[in-house]
C-alpha cells in the first residue's frame, strides 16, 4: 500500500510540474509523436476515414496531443482524455479550446485504476507511455476492458524492454530517472489482456530510436 502511494506520488509530482513545458520536450519527437501516429494508423486501418462516428478514451493523455491530432484528421471521433495530473488535463483542455475542438474533445482528472465511466462507454481506448506508472497494472487493463463496448479495441503502447536496447533504455535509464516504474514485458502484456477477457490479442514492436511495444485486443 505504501509502495502504491509512493509510485502515484512520484508520477503526480513529475507530471504536475512538467505540463507547461511538456510539448517542447525532445521526447515528443522520439517517443510520444510516433506513438500517436501508430494509433492513428491502426484506427484508420480498422475503421476507415468515413465510417460510423465513434468515441475514444485516451488514458494518461498528457497534454492532449493525440486528441488534437484526431480533431485535425477527418476521423468522425469524439475524444475523452483522462490524466492523473490536473495540470496536464488543464493544458489539454486549453489546447482543444484553442483549436475550437472543445465540443469534440474533453479532459478530466482521474486515476486509471478507477475510470469514472459506465460499462461499455467507448469504442476505442488508447494509452501511450503511461502504463509503466500504474502500480496495479492488471486492475487498469480490467478497467479499460470494462469501459469498452463489445467489439471495441484497446490499443496500448509502452516501452519495449525485451531486447538489449529496450532493457537499457526503459529498465535502466528511465527506471533510474523516474524511480518507481514498471515496464511490462511482451509476455506480461499478453497475460494482462487475456486475464481481462480480450480476444484477438496481437502485439507489434515499433522500431524507432527507442523501441516501443503496441498491444491491441478486442473486447
Ligand atoms: C509520459 S506521459 C504520456 C502522455 C501521452 N500519453 C503521451 O504519449 O505523450 C505519462 C502520463 O501518464 C499520466 N499518469 C501517470 N499515472 C497515471 C494514473 N494512475 N492514471 C492516469 N494517468 C496517469 C501522467 O500524469 C502523464 O501525463
């Protein structure tokens, strides 16, 4: 219990302080932006550009850049972004308002362990570069499954730590900088998704400067 509180406290103090300068970080080029592009590519491949309107929940949304990119695309999507750090949700809301997208994108402060939504509220749940901060990872995947409609998809991206470059980057370097974090392995992700009741689970490695792992499952 103490470890849980400490892990959340560390994440909260890191990201509350980072929100205003987050979009200028070099990590945006190397890690975050490639993740958003991978999500959009998957969504377009799955639903096409002119299919039925759909609702997407982005967990650990940071400053709402994925929502901004979706709003600028021609995808017929409404987005809810959720983040544990209040200041991230504030910056994200400001960005959506500035892009005149506030009617299609809204942001809230909440914990990925307790999603404040009814069962079956969304068609897609995304989560990028955030999952390693969650102390109860299985519980979070269960929650993501709960809020998806039947046939909806969870798309989750986090550091790929199953080769030498990934292990050094995520387990050693990011682990030392961010302290209490846990990057799940390729096989752990499969188990989390299976335990939560997802079908058609598939994973792919995204090869950029630092490798990422995307896991997708169908509810
Ligand atoms: C590195 S940022 C990633 C933001 C964005 N998804 C991206 O790929 O750029 C991690 C985000 O996860 C959020 N976060 C950490 N723990 C969380 C939790 N328990 N519930 C919801 N969000 C959390 C942080 O506040 C932070 O905004």
